[in-house]
């Protein structure tokens, strides 16, 4: 079951966000919390390349709880398996090139939580991007992304 809720930043999450931003040099405005109940819980191979994501900002992931593997794949390259231990920090870039997955690991009995920090475009910025694409607005007429 997937549960999605939009919430404001609380004090704890703001402190974690600040530390992640300090470590990465990027500013984030969105965090996704994934809960994996146990080893059979998985996420199939995918790319984080949604139009709402600012792909110039690396995605930062913090892992808590059970150690789980993540598999990275890129066309023409050998897949890479990386163990994500409790307290580990992962920085992902090249989201258009690489897929990643959390495979099922039935032997894992404990739960895992990941916090994935991203920068997403505001609805205003998305609207401007669509207008630029659909109506060929010259770059000098666009708002700058900061």
C-alpha cells in the first residue's frame, strides 16, 4: 500500500534537511519518505526523471533501519549492487541515464525507512516551462531558476 501525504516541514525534518544541504551543497524543497515493512517489500527499476524534478540537483537519500540493497543499471554498463546500511547517505545524479531498484530480500525481517531529498519545481515554474515548450517563449522572457 502506498500512502502519500503532503505536510509542512517540522523541526526535526528541517534539521535533517539543513544537514543534508550542508553536506551536498544543494537546496531541497521536498522529501519523500519510503517505508519498507520487511524484506519482501520492494521498488522496481525506475528513473527519477519526472518533469516536476529539478534534474540539475542531485537526489540525496538517508537510510534508517534494515540494510537493503539498491541495484543501479545503465544501458551498456554492468549493474551495480550497493548495500544501504542504517545511517548511510547516498547521493544520486544522472537520473536520466541510470535506473535504480530496491529488490525483494525475503531474508530481511526488519523494516527500513528512507528519506529522499529532492528539489521540485513549483507549479508556477512548471507552468512557465510548459509555456516555453508549447509556445516557444524566448529564453530572455523566462524567469531565471535559482
